[in-house]
C-alpha cells in the first residue's frame, strides 16, 4: 500500500465495523447499536477533520492519493479533491444521522443484526465509489454497493419487499453488465482507466464513434443507479418497502453515486461536447417531468418522495447537459449541478427521516391513513416544512438557489423553439414540486383525519420519538435551514469545490457572484410558485380528491406501469422465449450437422472381421472369466454349475461405459463449440476494429 493511508481507512474502516457489529450483535443488541453509532460518528469526525485541514480560501483543496496494489491485477486507486471531499463529508453525515435514527426505528423489526451489517458495509462501498481514481476501482465498489443495498430493500421479506428488491437487483445487475462492456471498450481504445488520463487521451482520440459507444454503455450503468428514465422503475417500488433510514440513503446518496459516474463520463470523456450534452439534457428533461407527474398522482408518502427523487435527479441531469451545451461558459450550470446535488441529498435526509417517524408510530404511509398525524407536533412539522420549502424552490431556502442557477444556465444558452420548451418544462416541473409537497404537508400537518377517534389518538401522541431520533431529525433540518440562509457563504463555497472535478475554470476576472434575489432571478421562481398553486388547487384538490368521502384518490392508471407493461413481459417472457428458441435451434443444428457428417463423409466403414459385440479387451476379459467358470464347474461347483456367459457380460458393461463417456463427451463438446463460436466472434470484432 502506498500514498495517503487515510483514504484506505475511510473505505475499509466501515467494512471492518460491519463485521464486528455483526459479531457483537449476535451476543448483545444494545452493545451493537452503540458500536454502530461509534463507527459512523468516528467516520464522520475523520472526514470532517480532513475537510477542515484542506478547505482553504477560495475553496482550494489539496490532493490525496492512495494505491493498494495486487488486487484483481489492476489494484485499487483512491484519490481526494474538492468534489470527492465534499461528497464524502455529506455521505458520512447522512450515515451518522440515519444510524442514530435506526436505533428507535428498527426496535421492533426482525433481522436487525443483518440490517446494521449491510448498513455499515454499504457505507464503505459508497466511500469507495466517491474516492475512486479509476473506473476499475469505481466498478468494483459500485457493484458491492448494489448488492449490499439490495438487502435494505428486501429487509422486511414480505411479498412486496422481495418483488421490489428483485426489480432493484435486476436493474443494478443489468446496468453493471452494460457498464462493464463500456469499461472494456474504453480500456481497449485508450489503454487506461485512470480518470485523469482518460480526460487527456479522450480529447485527442480520433474515433469518436467508439468513445460514444463506451459512453452510452457507462451512462446506462450509472443512469440506472441514479434513477434516470427509462431505468427509473426501481425508485417508486424500492422506497415504500425499505426502512426509512435506508430510503433516505437510497435517495440522498446512492442515486448520487450514479450522478458521480455520469459526471465522470461527461466531464472526462466528453468535456464541452454539445452532442453528448444534448443527450444528457434530453434524458434529464424526461426524468424531471416524469418524476414530478408521478409524484402529483401518488397517495403514498414515501412513494411520493421517491418519485420526487426521480424528478430532482432530472433537474441535476439538466445541469450536466447544459454544461456540455454551454462549453467553456458553463459556470452557472456547473455550480447549479453540484449545489442541487447537495441540496437534494440533505433534503431527502430530512424528509425521509420525518416519514420514518410517522411510520414507526402508526405503521402506515397512505395519506388518508396518516392524515392529521402531525397537527400537534411542532418539531416534526418544522423539520418537514424546511425540507418541503427547500425542495419546492421557495426563496430563502437552498433549493431556490440551485434551481435558479440551473434555470439561468438555460436562459444563458438562449435559443428559440426547443430550448424555450425545455425552459417551460423546467418551470412547470418546479411548480409540480410545490404542488405535491403542499399535498403532503397539508395532509399530514393541517387537515384532520376523517376518523375522529383516530385523530384524537394522533393528537394524544406526545412522546412520538425518543431523544436520539429528535436529535438526528432536528440537527439535519437545522443544517439544511442554515445552509439555505447564507448561499454566498456555504453554497458558493461548495460549488467552487467541484470546479476541478467538473473541469470548469472561468477565465480570470470573468467569475462573478450571482445576485440570487434580483428580480430577474426571482421571476423564474415566482412563475413556478404560481404554477404550483394552480396545480394544487385545480388538479390535486379538484380532480384527485373524492369530495364526498373527502379522501385522496389514486387516479394513476394501474396498467400504466412501465415495469409490468414493458420490462417484465420483455425480460421475463419474451426474451427468455426467444433465447430458448435460438438455443434449441443451435442445439438441434449441431446434432443435425454431426449426424449428416456421420452418414456421409465420415460414414463408418465395415471392418473385415467385425465383432458381434464388445471389443478386444472385453472379449479377452470375458474369455478368461469363462475359463475360470469352466474350471469351477468341473472341480468344486459341479452341484451348482454357473451358466453365465462372461464374454457377453463384459461386452454389456463395456457398452454402458462407452455410453456414459459419449454423454459426457457430447455435452463437453457442445460447451466447447459454443465457447469457440463466442471466442471467434470476439476475435473477429477485435481484428475488424
């Protein structure tokens, strides 16, 4: 091991903690809970100390590097600069708060030991992703993270959880395999997987077609984890069934590992590439609007927050796309991308923890069931309100600042027609965000439950969370609140941390502080707010509510589910059937070819003295045994002579042995034949390109 050991500690320390916590938990659960708290708190303190030592004036951050050689041939390579440092700190903070909340939330759940083990293991894998210096290291920890976080989704082990976990794992494995294909192409073409070297070589590489092919493969893998359309299907399914602390991390951090990968592809392989930027922008617009639309129709608290995550990921992708389109003049888009990533991470930490507090008290998520729960709970109301106002882009909160930067990047690009339509969808999606967050806040904290007895029960819950949970929720909400109050101090500083990673460097003298609260910038937010008010009253309160029953209705068509409509029929029915037919044809074709050759060119010629049965070895053994039989029958076995023909017996056994060998040989030959065909096609591909 060489370089700065501290980077390896940040990655490997949680894995060691996971193993020890499992051992401790098998003996005493209380000790395990305190030990898990110690691991995440110490991980946060280590990261915070590194941040304090390396954050200087102007956001300058010194570099760390670490190499662990001899692992899987290529070894692991870790590095740290501004962006990686910022997101390592955010990840450590979010894990600390969710693990503290987990003590009360998981108190009555089964398999707590397993939950804590995979909670800590996923922290190590996530740190490995954010600190990776090359795509090989990133891929290894990315896949570890996918499999460890799968257990979060399957934690409850009921039918809904297992089905959602299967969807999550399927998307993760599919994305990982396609990503691996892109890594192979990239390594073959550029000869390196180091991110800095890719940046230097990709700009000089003449064959853009192959780089685009590799980029699309990598985008598929990273986009699947980010929850980008059309591989978003796991998001609305996984969050409602996963424990709330896990949902906060799935939404707030694990989706950002996907965004981290998209940024690597966009800023290292296709820096200032307008065509690539247009592709990312298009995916972002569809993801942004689609997630918001699903959230407007949802009547489940955590599902609404999950669809909201999909929409906010779309906003971030819009920022990445605008970086490509704006080229070297992409300061607004670059700053908006990073600040909205941080905003969304912190917002979803607060909102999902608040949702967890609600669920652990009444074990329900349907808005009609939880309606009125928070009416007399000011602390819970404050935390949820801060998250809701921030994500809705209300001036004075962090979400307003990052969305303003993203919106202004679209305005700065200019153009008519399509770009105007994209700006309109951007503002409309922002309005829909305000509408569905208003729905959640009004249902939980303002309206009364239709069942008076249930409302009285809710109002009587004075001790609805313990001191540790209150600490985690309150501190997270206060950090989010203060973060948004002073954008030039905190958010501009954080944005500068990402400049080196995003390859952004403004010409000297051109960078300027954005006047976030000028009328021009406020105008976009006011348009979104006005649209949000209209959508809330004209759509949610009018069309999506049963006025007679005074209930929220689930009006989204059941058949319009991409997983059930497209993915499961195609992946589980159509493709297996097609592959089965192709495999049967291939199997039969080999048999037909072999039989044809045996009947024609390789037809057996008759032997001059062909044996009736057996071969020379079985014949000799049979004759020897027949001689012993004759001698026995003449001397001591005359009363019970044996009539067995051992020549026939040996021939029969030889036939059985030959048949067994033939079965083994044919199956092995078929496997070798298929391997040979695949190897031949691979060699042809390498030769031709």
